[in-house]
C-alpha cells in the first residue's frame, strides 16, 4: 500500500483529482492539506471536504494551511473556476470537519511517521511545502517523491506568456522547493491541452457513467466556458487529475520525461513565476527536477472513466 499526502487549493479540477485518488485502492491518503490558490483557503477546505464526501470512500484527515503566498497578495482564479471554485455550484457545507492541526505541521509529522514512504502530490501553489521545508530543512530525507502540478513544460504559460498559475501565485515558494533537495516530478499545464483534453465526446461519456462523472462535468462548467473563450475547442483541460494519474500510475502514464536543472524567476516583474527548464543543459548544473513532457495517448482518459464509474 502506497501512502500519500495531497496538497491542494481545491477547485474543480482538484476535486476530480481527489475523487480519483480516493477511489484508487492501491493507495491510502494519510492527509489532505489545504493551501490558498484558486480560492481562499477556507473555500478550498470546504471544496475538499465536499469532494471527500462525494467520493463515498474513506475519510482522510484534512488540514487547513497557509492563507496567502509568502510575500505577495493572493491571486485567485475565480474567472476560471467560478466564485466558489466549483463552477458556481453553490454546494452546501459538508458535515465533515477539518482537523485542528496546521497543514505545515501535519506534513512534517506524517512524513516522519512514514519515513521514506510518503509521496506528496501538490495540486496548487507550493506555499505549504515551502514552509514545511523552512521549518524542517531535512524534509527531503523523509519524502519518497513529490509530484507537482506546476509550470508549462516547454510551452507557454496560462497566466502570463511565461508563467503557469500554480507557480505564478507563489514563485518564492516554488524557488524554495526547487532548492530543497526534495525529489521532484513536474507535470505542466501543457499536458492537459493535448491528447488528454476532455472533448465533447468525453463529456458525454462522463455524463453517462455515474453521479461522479456528472459531478466532474458540472463542477467544471465555468472552466468549459472559459476555454470556449480562449480556444476553438469545446471542453476542458484537467491538469490536476493528469498529475494525479501520473502519480498513481507513473509507468503506465509517462511516455517521455526530462531530467533537468530548473529554477523559478521570482525577482523580475515581467517574468515573475516563470519555471525555467534548462533542457539543453546550458547552465551545466546538476538536475534538480524531472519534467514529464509527454503522456501516453488514451491512458489518462481510461483511468479517469474507470475511477469515476
């Protein structure tokens, strides 16, 4: 049995990723830690609790974390995921409740409880992970792997021409994590815009599967509308569920990857949040990250449909 921590700024695609992990029998979620990103930290916590309840499986502990980036004002994605982060579904509060312990302390305690076994999947800004590193500089000695939804691979960003949302929200935190010695696998936003893009046929399939399939479509309503305004395709991308699938099934999902040196630009105003990937090794630095550059065609959707059935 694999042991996971999921760090999330729970909005619509995070919710689908949580459903997938909760319904995968080969893993056990030791904790879900909440960070501000897509929404306020309190809204993200509510959305995580709703997602756990919706999954209908076991109930992992949920820990509320840091409510803003380390040094900047909080930048949200209401224009993409809706005011509630869930496609403006206005869902009622879940009867489930979060733990009293802070998410940063929970991360440190859990990885020390399972030294060398915990795999962390981050679906939002890296603020909680960065603070855990600052509080416990030896964190890398206890963590098996971190799978990060962050950056845009070798493509353009989705918030600025250079920056992807999760890195842009707290580039200083990403800088700390990249220099922490932690083993890091990055899955960029770009992966969700290629063969894993959820098109109209996929939407029909999800709607026909189950209540969970219909929930996955409905909570992404505002994302579908947002995509219609920026592309000529009807549907939505799921970068967080793709990252989750890579973490759950790395051998089945990954077709190509790069072992590279990377760094985050956090000092320049114009290129703030740019995850720079030295794919040509011009800087001659030892690699500190793996970047998934291609996933196998069809595998993600098959896993998604199976887990939500």
